[in-house]
C-alpha cells in the first residue's frame, strides 16, 4: 500500500481570491480578472448581467451562501435539490452554481448535455469531500479484498463527495445518500450485504446507524486512509458492520457537547436543533436532529416565543433568525462558524460569472468526464430508486 501524505500537506489553506489547489476536488485554476470587492456598482452590475442573460441563465444558491449572493439566486436549497432544479430547467443553457465543487459536479451529471455548469470560484471546494480521494478509496477496496470481506461490503457515499467517489460507488453497486435519506440508503445497503463502507462523513454514518437503525457503537469502526489497512486489524474489519471513512465536515464537526450544555444553562427551555454531520455526543445531547431542509421546516413550524439553538452553518442560521423575529433563534456555538470554502463565492465572483456569460464566454465550467459521470449517475439513480 502506498503512503499517503499528511492531510495538512495535501490541502494547504487557500487565500481568498483567484487561487486553487490542483490536488483537490476544488478544481485546477481560477482564471480571469475579478472586479474589485470595493466596486460600489457590484449589485448593479450583477443585476444588469443577469437581466441581459434572461432565461439563458439559472442561478442556484446553496443554503450556506452569503446574503449578497443568495439575493441573486433563482432557487435556494441543499445540494441535491439544487441539482434536480437545474435538471428541471433544460431551457437554461447556463447553470451558475453558487455552492461548492462537488455540487456543481452533481449538477453537471444530472443536467442535459447542452447545459453548462459554472462554479464562480473554482477554489470553492469542500474539506469533507477532499478527505476521500479516488486513489485512497481504491486502495481501501483492495485492503478489504485482501481481508476477504469486499464481497460482503456495499459502498454508500454521502452526496458531499467528488464525482470520482460517486463513480467508484456506482461501479461497485452502491448508492449515494443525502442527510435526509441516509437511513433508507443504509437499509437498502444492508439488504444487499452484511457490511457498509460509508464515505466520507463518519458522523452522518455513525449517527444514522446507531440512532436510527439500532446498531451499536461497537458495530462501527473508523477507517483511517492515512494508515495501513485503515489502522484496523483483520478481526476488527471482519467484525464491523459499519466501516466509517475517517472524514468529517470542518463546520459541523466543530460543535461540542459543551456548547449544548452551555446553551441549556443560559436559555431555559431552549430547543437544540443540529445537523447529523455533528459529532455523536452532540447529536445525542440535542433535542432534534435533521438535514438542512428539516431544520428550515422545523423552525417554520415552531411556535412564536420558542427558543432554538441551531447547530449548522452560520449564514443559514443568521437568515433563519432574521426570518423568524417572533422566535428566539440563536447559533449553537459562541464562535463564528462559516463554511470558509462556501464563502469563497462572493459578489465579485458572481459578477464575473454573469458578465462573462453575458459576453458569450464561459469561465470556470465544471465538466465531469463521461465514464465517471456514467457510474456516478448509476449511484445517484440508485438513490432515487430507494424504497
Ligand atoms: S459545510 Fe461542511 S460539508 Fe458543507 S461544503 Fe462546507 S465543509 Fe463541506
């Protein structure tokens, strides 16, 4: 087995602007001049370029995007809903995806051949998706074959993974899942094999298996791709039901049990509402757990005067607090917790995308090669066919 460099070496921090990391899912370059962030006409320029494009452009805004970007979105949602919305708009040849790289890849896979998907900043990646590379997962599968258990394993990957990983899973008869259908995906997988390799978010995998399906923590092992055989013995692999990839979200992984205890002490009667990408000790201390769409609906339905501490990305929590002035909606953690890569998509990048498209030039197109797209589509189709 080859030695994988330390993750800190592979994924250097990028400064805001034009830079990109060619070794990650974030893309290969970020060409072109950006308008200065200080330009007071940015809103006017984006409005004019979007109007000039008319129905030829469809702008998607992920829930975690900045307000300055969301205001130009034709639709907002989570990654899968946005990819579906793009596919439902074949009359728009240009899809500007205000989200991160893996989301734009999924949109490219699901949209028609004549539609081009544009990511305003190619360096807008996802640290979680970057934690599972194709080579690492191939090596892992070889390790499972060497351990004599690969035939029993069904791979399941979270939507938050690169097209390469979705393609790997499709090639090996597995499925994609979202945070809304992870339980159904695992039930389906366990009807076909006795073990699941869950990529790349260990927390979503563990929380779903233990809290929704009755597996024990002892049924789960964590596969560390930076160690030979994942750092696991053959016995541990043979006994495990859930083989969890050692990946996590750098935003949701920051919430702690202490932050839950702290808000309960400060705010009597508070409801703690968190995303299943949070650590197991956080979700077990919370009152409600669910996807981004679940969180939005839960707050919509909450009675006036109720208090909510929400553990998800800060841009969304701030918008939810503003949308529910009759409720006491607060951020679960005391420290700022934006998704730094989502935040790379700012108004200057959006203006550049819209203006270059209006001028007939496509900058920062995301295109998945046909073979990868074929197998990734198989894994996505399997998700859509889940009972
Ligand atoms: S919030 Fe987490 S999972 Fe979502 S894009 Fe940011 S790092 Fe990735």
